[in-house]
C-alpha cells in the first residue's frame, strides 16, 4: 500500500506543468518572433497577441521544428555569439505542449510589448535618398539566373570630419520586400561612378563590392536585424565624406513597392577603442558539374600577425548547402569559429562573438564550403541543375573576418597583406 502511494506521489511530482499563453508561450513568441512579426517588420502577419498565435500555433511549430523560422542558421557548435536568435528545442516543445493542452490563456498580466533591439546614442551621420526605387510586383525571369534579386544604392553621409563608427542602423519603407542588405564604406567615390551609369533611376544593378573590398565588409543584416553594432571597445575608422554602399536583396511581394532606404552611423567609441579591419577567406572560382551534390571547396590561410577576431560575415549563394571556418594553432589545436550545416543566403547576417578570439602569428584559418548542385537542393536557383562556372573578384564564397591587430602599429601591414592575398588569388586562376 505504501509503495503504491509513493509511486502515485512521484508520478504527480514528475508531471510537467501545463504551459499557458501568459506565463510561457507569450515570452517565447516575443523573444523570437516580434522583431519581424510586428508593425513595420518583415513578417507577413503579426504574432503579438493571443489571438495572433493561437490561430497559427501548429504552423509555428512546424516551421520552427524544420528550421525555417526564426531566420537564424548559425550552428551551436562554434563560438558563442551576441544576440543569438535561434529558438531552442525546449521552447518548441513548450509551444507543442501548450497546443496539446488546448492553448490555455492562463492567469495574470501579459508581458509588456516594447520595442526590441539595441540601445544606441543619437546618430552622427544620416542619409536618406530623395527618390525611391520601384520594386515591381513580380520577378522577371532573368533575375532567377543570378543568386537573388538585388540592387545597390549609394548613400552619401557627407560627414565633414573623420568618424569612429561603432554602430550602423538601416531602415526601409518596404521591410517585407527587403531580404538582406550588405554594407561597405566607400571613400573613393567608386560606387558613385557605377550609379552614374543609370542616371534615370536610383542605384545600379550590380554587387556592392568596391574594388578589392567585398560587399558586407562593414556588416550585413538579415530579416529582423536592422542594426550592425560592433562589440564594446571596437570601432570602424571612417574618413570624411564617406558613402555607405548598400547592396540590397529583395523579393517582389505581389504589389508594387516603393523602396526608400536610410542609414544612420553612430559614434560611441571609448578611450582606447581599437580599429577593426577585415581578413577575407574566400574561394574566387567554383566549377561544379550538374547533379554534383557533394562538391567541397576549401582554403587555408596562414595568418602572419596576431589578431583578435571579433566577428565574421559569411557569404555564398544558394548553390552552397553548408560552410564552416576554424582556427588551428601551432600545437595543432583546432577551434571551430563559425558553422552553418544548413546554409540559407537570405539569413547569412554578420555575427559577433561574445568575446574576441585571439589568433596568434602563424596560426591557420581553414574555411570550407559545401555545394549541392542538384535538384535535391531546395534552394538551387537552377532547376533542373546546370553546369556551374562562377567567379568573383572578392570570392564567389567567402568569410569576412572582422579583426583588430594585437599590435596597433601592425595595422597598415595587416591591410597590405590582406590586399596582397586577394590579388594573389586573382592571378592564380587567370
């Protein structure tokens, strides 16, 4: 009799509490879905109130379990990153248990709905073009022969003095149409020259690379992430009269959209802040046969200076199915920095690590990209699969490492080395 009573007590203790909207699910939705699924967000509908979520609860579970939502593809196997946006398995199961229990609303007050994002000071530089660009209601057939629909815009900051930029904020009038934006600071006026080739419309139909500087060298944002903010103690050095070049990837929404952009630059550098540069690890050219679903491209870079890696911006097209980058020291110890086992180019935003990772002089950076050029790749832009021969000056696939040299006096040498490596790769495939 005592054994039966004890078994009953233990069973009651182990039975999990039934989740409710107000106590459990609302917080999960606000943390993971609100940046896009709210007023002015990229999501097609709101997910803020009980009624919004209850009617789509099973749909939400299906998309999150399959990794489609939220838009976050970074694997947990690399270094810890700031502002991680992936929903956990435990949170998904909580929503499922809430559905199974009949979606109870629960007691108490709902969590207050407030604007998310980073707290940053007033903008030092601001730009907003006068003329919007018209996104057509439907795609043209030729657009699907490239990676994605895109247009690059030149946004003059007109800053009279040099700046130490710590954050960049992007805004648009068409958030549901914009998928991704890659930024480069142009102080030579090269992008203005490209813009002049099409004087009747804002922007130009090209990638946003500026010479040897790859698009995304100064950050990349995806859905729901309108701010690029460097970790505390780091900044980008920006000369006077800078242009922000914004390579904008979009998707037609079924109606004509007027695309206007604005960019704000923020200065909040502390005393002793360190200037950030880039090291580019890349594959300049890929040649892949049709139906090859296991093509792998790799690169090894021996780093000649000690640097602190504060973050990485990934880049590859939809033919790529996964990628990773690691560092190996002189003793053979390998550290995985960043990994994507299910790469989606729409969601490849810049990530910053919770603390800098130091790469010592002589350490090796190894990058690998997996390509699936077959019909089994749901994102392959070529259906049926076709022979691929693609090249790009700054890499058809790359990782931009955002770094600061440990010894400040080596900054110019680091810049020249990175430039020489880019040129060396160019000569190697000619």
